[in-house]
């Protein structure tokens, strides 16, 4: 009898605390992220029943250093895996610090009819009681789950939509929150319990043209910076950015995201500086430094709203928009 081949889960390693080490024995902090290979991480775990595991080391970084070239390589590796008929799903090991940015980018660009599950840890692999193995085991269960699809993140037994979660805590083992959107579900003792449908892929018009996306992601990204409104903000940061971008050989400033107060507002000084930047051809979008709620358009707005995207995700959305890979304009 010919044995039927089991479906594959591809685990892509990018580094992070989940693969951290080099700390003093048992220490939770003071480690180096991205030392332990994804093969070693996966090697310590049983595969969920009915699937086989394959690993690939895409990068080995601390995610605070995330770059467009790692994102490009990760997108390419995820697409290559998803296009294989024998692949049931993809799991990505990643640092927690920029996990929400990678989740947002992938869910904006991937046509994920299969599950793509990001996971991570708050304690290094060499800690006395690491959280990574449980998170990875849970992520594998979600990726192996029949019918699962879309980009998600799994941490501390909770399943988040790739679009909606943010890191909200510096130390807790459950540092993510999906805010008003809520979680998709939970992993409990190896069982997946969903309270909402799997995330829908919200593809751009380019999503099927993976080669176009890939070659665009491989070119230098337009420079988009975030500026924060706060008491005493006078806009000099924007003036300095404009000045720097005009120097010989400097990368031009293409976009600015305002991390505004409240409903995406800012001081008169910062507003004047943003208007000056806009007159110089810089695209300005408004987000809010509040961690919940959307920036609602008003009749007084000088710049469009980035909707409910927090500044770090609005920055990516604006860069994609400027690269022709966005979902259209800002919302308001
Ligand atoms: N700095 C680490 C990283 O993002 C933090 C973590 O993974 O928790 O790679």
C-alpha cells in the first residue's frame, strides 16, 4: 500500500527572544535575541498529529532591528511555502517588539488562503522557564487546524488577527492586545477554540501578482517618519527632517505620519511645520497616540486620517501606498 504523504507546516525563523540566549543561567532579561536556530526550536517539540514540520531560517535578528530587506525575504519565503500544494500552513518565529508591524505588513500583502501564524516569546530559549516552546506549540496547532486561514499571531494562548494586535506591555508573558477588535480565539491544552471567524485576506489589487510585490519590496522604501504631538511640540523636528532630506545625497522625505493627540490633532507649531512639509511634496497622514479608537475625519482637517491604524502601522500603510502597493488613500 502506498502511504499517503502528510501535509507540511513550514516554520520560518527570523530570530527574536524566542530564539534568544547567551544570558546567565536562568536569567530572563539581559540575553541576546536571535541565537538559537529555528531547527533547534522546532526539534524540541512534537508535530501536531497528521502533519510534518519543515524549517527554514529566513533571518536571525532582534526584531527591534527589523528592515525592509528581511520583510522582503520573509514575504518571498511565505509565498513560496503557501504556493506549495503539500503545505497546510506557515508558522513564523519572530521577536515581540515589531511583531505587530510584520503582522500588519503580511496581512496587507499576502493572499493567505492558508494560515500564516506568527509567534514569539518574552523569555529567551535559555531561561529557566521559557514561554517560547508553549507559544510555538500553540502556533503549530493553529496552523494545523482544518479551515484555518489568514495572518494571525499566537501568544500566551490567545489568537490575534494579524491586522489588529499591538504590543501593549513591556514584560508580561501576554504582552499583546487586539483592542476593540478582540481576539479570534484561544488555544487551550492543544485545542483551538475560536470566538470569531478566521481573518479574511484583504488583498490589494496586487496581491495575486506576487512577483510585482516582491520586486517592489526589494527596492529602497520611500522614507516615511513618525512625528509625535505632545505638550510643547513646536514642529522643529519636522523642520529638521526637511532640512536633512535636502542635503546632498540624503534620502528624500516622502511621508510623515502624525502620532497626534486625541483625534489626530497637533499643536499650532507642529501643524504649521506639517503644512510646510506638505507644500514640499511630503504626504502627511494623521494617526493618534491614543491606543484605542479611530481618527475620525472633521471639516477642519488639513491632512487625511489613517483610520484606526496606530502610528507604526500607518507608517507602513503610507509607505505601501507610496510604493503603489496600498489599499488606496487614507480614510478621511
Ligand atoms: N527585542 C526582542 C525582539 O523583538 C524582544 C522579544 O522578542 O520579545 O526580537
